[in-house]
DNA sequence: AATCAGTACAACCGCCACAAG
DNA sequence: TCTTGTGGCGGTTGTACTGAT
């Protein structure tokens, strides 16, 4: 369903500036654009807009096509796997949305940007810290991401990847089969069959512990894009296995006592005294007990979080 | 039922890089 | 070298939707 299509094209909500239309696209405009691109291909958006009979700017046409009409778009909720990848890639590259989107087939930079702003930044706000602060990065790296890995693992163990807050908005493209070899959309199959399709992640060096989270160097990764049969396996191979995050996650996985480990991590005394553990700085200064577990964190996340705090 | 606040997402804007003339 | 057109990107805004009160 597209809310834009529910409007009358002649409604006064739409602004007509000279010959150019603005505002939500109508079904007729979408059809014009889709048909024209199908017949003539993408590019030359300004002339395309004129030739197709669209009273839109080339920019508007391009955006509409890339963010909404492209046939290979993956629609529906961001899965835990995708969330994990977004968090990891953002920790490396910052707000390089298009770059991040390149590693999430079928997702647009706009979608990822919206996800970040509406959900991730929301939690930074709740934690009363800046989303770019080291504290928040630590929370993501040592609390949020491991939890996502755990959820992916659990979903894998249950026989099928967990749908994150699956709702009516989900389409077949976002179904768990998309992550299974032989299932899902064309792009995923391409990536799974050809790991080199993500060259930056396939570049492999193993300098354990040396990679900077924000580094653009892209060191040490063996992407597989396989189904999340084991969440930690999927993550550590998809992302940089030499990064501190992945190393910690992998260690937790190998111990098969991940929950206990993270419970320890949450104890102030532990992370203040153990040189083995990552320096979490002043994470404990957060009002972490009031962390809102809605939207991103599910109810069982809340339970886990409470247990982890030893409450 | 009405109102309100929060959420999700489509769309626009301004800036920048690049290529062609 | 300068100008212009084009495409790409990140930031921001507007609004429909949803759930709580």
C-alpha cells in the first residue's frame, strides 16, 4: 500500500511549481516511470523525465525509481541480521549510507538512514548520550550487537531465522527464505554464490585486535552471506572477523556461555578490573536501567537485559 | 470516539564531484 | 580554465499511520 496513491492528484496538498509537480507520486506517474525505464533503461534522468511525459525533475524520478520502484527492492522490516550488519558497518564508516546500503542487497540508503534515525538515534537519546559518542558505540558493540547475535543464533537453532517483529508489512521478499541458500531474492543468491560481490568484505587479512572500528581499511573478512544457521558464524564471517567486536562475539560463542559472559560484562566491578575485557569506559554511567526496550528490543530482550543486570 | 504523541517512511533540499563542451 | 549539466549523497522535513490515553 502506498499512501501517496491514496490521494487525489489534483488535491491542494500537492504543490505545482511551474511545470513541475512535487509531492507524492501517483499511480499514473509510477506507471509512466516504470514503463519508460523498462523500455529505455535508467540514467539521463532529466531527459528521461521529459521523454516519459513526467512533470517531475530528473532528481525526483531517480529517487522514486531507486527508493521505491526498483524491482529488486527488498521490502519489509529490517531483520536482526540486517540490523547487526548496519550497526557494524556504521561503526566503521559512519553515515556513509550508500556505502552501507551496498552491503545490504535490496535495501536503499534512504531506508537504512531512516532506520538509523528513527530507532538507533532514539536509543542514544534515551541513554542521554550522543549517537556518535564512544559511550553509545560501546553500548552498541558490547550490549546490543551481542544480543542480536544471540537472537539470530536462537532463531537458527529453532530451525528458522526469527522474523523481527514480523507484521503485515512484511512481504515474501523479507521472509526467512531470503536468507537460505536457494531461496530468497536474486541478489541474495548472487551474493551467496559469489562472495566476491562484496569486495571490501572479502579482502582478507588477519591482524587480530588491530582493526579500528571506524577504519575504512576493510581488513580481514570472509563474507559468506549464508543463512543464519548460527548467528555468530554468520556475523563473524560477514563482518570483519578480526575486529574487536567480532573477536569478543566469537569468544562468547565458543565458550557457549555467552549469556553469562555478558552478564559479567554488565557488572561494573568486572569491567573495571579485568584487563581481558574491553574497556567500556563510562558505560556504567548511563541510566541503563531505564533503557527503553521497545521497538528494537523485544520483550524477551527486556527479560534478558534484566537478568544480565543481575536484578 | 476523540485526541495526542510517537513512529515510519517517502520525498525534497542543498551540496559536492565529475565529465563534457 | 571555466561553465554547465548530471548524478550521487547525506541531512532534513512532512505526513500517514498506530497505539495509548
